[in-house]
């Protein structure tokens, strides 16, 4: 699964820029800004990382069911997990 990290704890702002983040073409370990928020492609995340994070009580888990995307929020970061089969529109 590809992981995109979004460095903000503002859910409303994250929601406003989510589609723009998904559409931003990034290479692995590349960082950019979207609406003043730092976004980076953290590369491939192992499945066990996602499962471990979901089990933590301080992590909020959100699902985008029609695209099989999982979003975790913890601390001041959102992590977007996109399955390898998901095609990101550029």
C-alpha cells in the first residue's frame, strides 16, 4: 500500500484538500505543499503497519469504501493508504 502523509491536525482543512492531495503526482519520499500543508509520499507501507496503527486507541480510522482507501489520523498527521491497484488520477 502506498502511504501519503499529510502534516496537519485540522480535519476540516484536510477534508477540503483531500481530493487535491490524491491527485498530486508524487514520487516516493517526495514532499510538496498543498494549500500551505506539507504532504509527502512515504512510499510503500507494510500491511502490518496499518493493522498495528488501527489497533491503537489514539488513532482515528476512516475508510473511503468506493476506492478502498484507508485514512488514519493521529497526532498532527493524516496518513492516506492507497492500495497498489488504485489508480491515482494525474
